[in-house]
C-alpha cells in the first residue's frame, strides 16, 4: 500500500493517478475538512480531468484519511515555503511529515519526497532524523527524491507524459520506485542521486524565472523607448536559438515564484543574475499599479473605485491563487492605505478579497477601467464586452483599439 502524505495541488492528483492505475493508495492530510470532502465525493479544487480521475480512483478503492498508515512506502507532497528574509527553504512541513512516518512505518520502508526542496535539504534536515530512527530501531529506512513536474491547468496530462527524475542513495531502491511511477508515467524516468534530483528541479524553475525576468525588463525598456515589446519578442523568437517568454504582471504559483529563492538563500554570493531576475519579477505588481496611475492621469480619471482587476489566480483557467500577482498588487496598494480595487475571477467562487465580484456583468457595469491580470478563457471569448472601456492588458492578449500594454 502507498500512503500519499499531503492532498493539495500535487499530492491529490498523484494519489488519484496511482489509484486509477490499480495501485493500493491511501491519501493522508491533516485538514479534516479536505479529507471529509474527498470521502463525501467532492474534489477540493478544479482541474481539467481531475473529476474523471477521482471517479475512477474511487471506483478502484482509493481512500482518504487524517491518519498516517502503517505501510512500507510513503510519498510526501507537502508545502515547502521559503523564509522571506533569508530566502532559504522552510523544511518544517517535510520534517513534521517524516517524523510522523517514522512513528508509523514498517521496517525496510521507503520515503519518497516529492516536495520541491533546495539542493542539500534532504541531507541537512531529513537524513539525520531517518538515520537516528534506523540506528535506534535497527531498521532500514530508504530515502528517495522524486520531484513533481506538473503545472495547474494541465496536471493530469503532465503526470502521464512529462519526464521525471528519481534520486536515490541506492540504485536498486531508485529502480524499484521507478517501476511504480512507470505504471502511469509514459515519459522518460531518469534515476540519479538525491542531490542531483534536488538541483535539477530547482534549476528548471530558475531557468524559467530568469527568462521571465528578462522579458519583464524588456517590457520596461520598450515602454520607456516607445516600442512594442510583444512585436520585438515575436521577431526575436524566429531565431532558431532564441526563446524569450512573455512579460507579465508578476510571477505566481508555488514553483517559479519560490524555488529560485532557494538558490539565492543558500548561495548568496553566487546568484547575482538569479537574484536580480527574481527582484524584477517581484516588482512587477507595483509596476502595474504605477501604470494604472499613469493611465488614469492620462485619461483624466480621478475615481479609483471605477478601476477593476480581471483575474485573481496566478495563471489562466485554474483556481490556484498561490502567490498571485493580483494579490501582490492589492497588498502593495494596501501598504499605501488605499482602498482595494474591484476584482473579478470566474474561477474563484469564494470571497478572497475585498471588493470582489462573482458576476462578470456586474463587475463590468461598475468598472470603467479594466486591468487584465489573467487571460482566462472566459475573457478571451468575451473580449468584445471590453469595448468602450479603458483597458490595460498585462498579458498581451487583447487587440482592441486603444488598449494599453505593460
């Protein structure tokens, strides 16, 4: 039996994918409401294909519990935030989960850490408590790192088709875990050592963060020079060895906005480019706020209550608001003691912020100036409804006449 620890955005799809392929899976989470919802037949967040995967897994016997199971295989998928001051990883959630596992597991068990961590985190924080348990009880506890590589909005597809990396101390253990993932993963699965697996995942997200930071810096340069950054990027990307990403209002989610800071925190004297890129990305919500101010001044607008932000999530067509640029923008505005702008997001059904609307038409009726923060499918299909309004498009998706850009 496999006990998946943590039933959030990564743990739940992982548990369901394994169960749907005939593996005996119990998902464990400390959140009683989350577990009760899953046991009552309701998934806890929206994701394309997740409902069907859940139904299939339920039919095959997947279980959900707040209790750690006595077994010999655990997959840990809990949050790994970073300290805002030191920029170093906060391993407390993983340490807590592993301690619970060590109190419950069978001899000769394997603990697979899927959570993204900085290189060396398992050696510094996890291995000592595992080694202590192994020595005290004269048992073998194996450590493996299998970092996830999926993104909200396409999780089910990517769980099946993305390549994966498995890091293990013992090659035979790594191959055994690989054989389990091979039951649903059709991508290439590479077995390596733990520190290499830790580093590759962080480097992948850091590469993207640096690329986005470059695009955001280009947007600011082109704004000052009166050039179209999107046209410039489009032309540059026709070069066979150039692939510049799009600029945007900031970076959100729990990967690109967090993981690169792990390297900055651990190697502060060696990460100048990474640090500068992250600071550029983190400054974009405040930059968007300044653009709103400048556009209002240009248009002679004086009432900020008629300004609305379209989109609360960190990316399109998901309900994930973690590290959302819109939330960052509203926090920046709050620091200036200003009333929050109107906000609407079709994927956020609950009240998350002040002045939040749950009806698109009501939002538009009360808004003269719309800021596109997220390019949800709903907006792309109803872009004509923005005609006659002042529009600041931070995503490069609106081609209406007179639209403002970053």
